[in-house]
C-alpha cells in the first residue's frame, strides 16, 4: 500500500533550513493535565503531521492530514504519565485516545487476578516515559529525506519481569506516512510473559457517517453473539453509523478478527471517507501480529472506531496461559514488530487500496 501524495521536491538551492519543509520539533506541554509531558511534533512536509508523546511510551496523540483530523481524542486528552494507574480499569482515566496508544507489554485485556499476580486493564507501558536515544532530522541539501526518533521504554522491577521496548518512529519528507519499528527485549534473567496491542483510534472527520471500515478475516463478537447488536451476520458493521443512543455512556462493541494476509504476509486494514476523499491504510505483518480488534463506540460526542493489531485476541494473560498461547520471551531474546500507516488521497490509489483489502 503506497501513498500517492508526494510533495513538490523542487527545493534544491531554495531552502536554507529543513524546518521550512518539515522535520521533528521537540517541546514540553505547559498547561492542563498534560503539563510537563515531553512531546515531538513530526511534520512530513506532505500534509501529514502528528504529535509523539515522548513521556507516554512514544505513543501518538493528535494527527492531521491538511485540515482533517485523523485521530479521536478523549475528553481528558493528554495526561502526564501515571505509572501506578494499573489497578482495575484505572487505565481509562489516563486514556487520551490519540492516533495510537500502546497496550502491554506483559498483559493486554481486562483486569484480572490469579496466582501470578494482579493485572489492570491493558497493562503498564502507555504510562511509562521514554529515554530518547536519537533524533535524526532530514537533510534536504544532502538529499537525505528520512527522519526518525528512537527511544527506550522500560517495564521493569527487581526480580522481573524486565522488558525493554526500543521504539523508532520514522517518516520520509514528502510522503504522508508513519513507520513504527518496535523491538521488545527481555533484559531479565528469566522468561517473561509478553502481550502487545496497538490501539489505533480514528475519529471525525475521517470516521463519519458512511465512512468505510476496511478489514478482512474471520471474526467473532468479543462478548458472544447473544450480546452483539452491531457485529451480527447480515449487519453492515463496516460502515460508520450516526451516533447511537445505546452507545451513550459505556456502550460499545468489539469484533475480534483473525485478519487475513496477502502473499507477502502483510495484513492491511483502514478507513475510507469518500465524502472528503481521504483514506488511511494500516499495514503490519500477520506473523508478528496475527489478530486485530475492531472497537466501535458511537456515543454522542464520543464517536470513535479503533483498529487494533495485536499478538492475542484480547484474551488477557490468564486466558492465554490457560490455552497455551501466551508468548514467553527468553532472557536476551528480542521480538520485532513493524507497522506502517499511510494517508491516501489519489482516487486510483484509494480504489487499489480498497480492492487489496477486500481480496487479501
């Protein structure tokens, strides 16, 4: 899935400073619940710009293509990291939405307790600051158009588990795309449980009445067919509806998708809003992330759909242990994850993207 938009690259001998076109700018928020949070604005110079939350596991908050917001932002927005928001559903109090919230690294799913410990909703990692190890700016005069920010986020305590997420977020000047390269390394001396989910959250105007939700694969409602109202055979659950009264408050539904892959092993999903001529495609490796959740919450004033590639079908550590699907990372072992998000506006490229998803 290639994005079709390219910036006019006729900048030779006309630009003194790459920031005139795009690049990475770091700063610190100084007001509200996010006060003190380090951020990095990344501008691709091709209409796509997005805010990386350095102090929130290098997750991505706001994301815009030209005037159009791509991401859903919660009422609370960005909050300062709260490392002990790991009991029950406390995670929701710090959930700003945003284009990406990372869940894991040892547990994904609802709160649970067993002989191995207590685990809160979606784990610890998104409330953990990163140590930045490099920022590489584009150098337009040298023809180097790549830019990247790399950081290390640690989920660790004495006696273990001790996992390290080394995350690189990169982009190319002149292309409206985001690349995420994650390496999860076990720095401890015993095997560690491992679960990971990428909670991508899309909102208005990309997600709007009539927007197509694009994915393909075998699916089932998370809480069983008897409790499903949206994810039922024969229902058109791949079109965003108008806000729903039964989604006021905590109304929501989730489908768990055994997502299909193409001949290259890539799984592709996304959204397409024909009204504004804008599509967003998300690509990842089926071998690395075999599952995807489609979260739909169409509340009035809280209107969002999530596409969430993951290592497990939102099962939680206890269930994954029981059915023997829980991943264990051995000491010094590394698990690698690569994802790519592209904005597509060229009609021919959109048609090709939609076709690719539907015949994957």
